[in-house]
């Protein structure tokens, strides 16, 4: 397992020293931890201690990731989930955990391990048992799934592919700005793992949705999301409703997969903060 990075360690140390409730932010594919910086500021102002989680061995900056995309290749769901577990258990207080896309899957995995005080999954990637597979989701993943060799590679999205999967609810200018500011290559392996999750009883893409220690969970679904269409997010919500803990779903009209980084990020962040405040 990759070790906690120096930056992560510093944030964990600050959270433990300050006594504030920590909030772990987990990014998904095609982003880095820096994509959460505005969220971190909002939560810090509200009295929380942000921890911007990295996937194991992530480059520190977008520029470094683009200069060496191979550094992003080969990471799998189990490896990343175990790293997030390591972060959560390094904290003195049980954290809130917030994730987007595959980070939303990670948030649910961590919560299912009983390690989250409260969790928020935003347009979360599906886990085993989530059955809908809309055509939009298939098209969004084809830049990766279209070539079996991508399982071991890091794959970047063209602006056109990014616009379809992420920024279809935005105008062209904002889509281009987000692609330039945030987009990096992503490991192909997690997408192949998710695609096969319902056919593989030993898959790493699984969530313990029945654990009584899961804690409260909020899911967000962007109604225009092509990467994780509402049918998938709603199916995740139905699976999670088997838990005795609070389980809520918020549908956001006219929002796509970029909802954590685009001009409407604050609406999602403030909704997440309100939910976290209810249980911490």
C-alpha cells in the first residue's frame, strides 16, 4: 500500500492537533486533489479540518500529471480504497467523507467499513449490485473501454470527449476552461473493474451497504450527467436504503458530471456542508 503523502500527513496532523472534525475529500478519475480546494476553504471557514485525499502516488500538480501521465496508470479500486481507509484511521476523530464520481464510490466503501461519521457521494460511480447501464454512460467510458490495453494505461480525454462525459450541461467556453484547468489522465483499470463488477463475485468494486456502522449518507445526482446518469445514482440510493442509517438523495436539475468544479460548485458544496453539519 502506498504511504500517506507528505501533504496528506500534514493535513492529518493539523486535524488531529486542532481537534476539529476532519472532512476527507476524495477525487475521482481525471481530476486531482487540488480540484477540492474551494470546497476545503468553505468547510474550513465552517470549522472543519479538510484533508484533500490523493490517490496513491498522485502527482502533486496538474502540470506534473500532464508531464508524466504514466504516473497515474495502474491504480485499482482496492488499492485506492485501502489508501482512503489508511487516511481515515490516521485521524483521531471519525471523519466526514465526501467524494465525487469514483471518489463517491470510495466514500461509500469507507463508510461501509464503518469509518465515516457521515458521508456524501456526488454522482458516484456504481458498485456491484447497481444494474442500470444507460447508453450515455457507455459512450462516456468508451475512450477507455474501447481499447483493452487501456486497462494498464492512463488515458486522457480530448476536449470533445470531456464535453460529452463531463461538461454537456455547460457552454463551450466553460467546458474548455475546466478541461484546461483541471483535467489530467486517469488510470483505465477502475473503469474496467466497474464494467465487470456485476459479473465478478470477487470484485473490489463493492460496498457494504448494510453495515449498521455506515452512518448517514447523502447522494447527489446531476440530472444531465452522462458519466453517471440519474438511473445509476438512483440505483445506488436504492441499494443504500437497506441500511438503517439516514440515506438521502438530492437530484440537481440541469447539472452534469462537472458539478463539483464548474460555476455551480457552491450549490453542491453548501448542500454537502448542511448535511455534514446535521451529524457532526
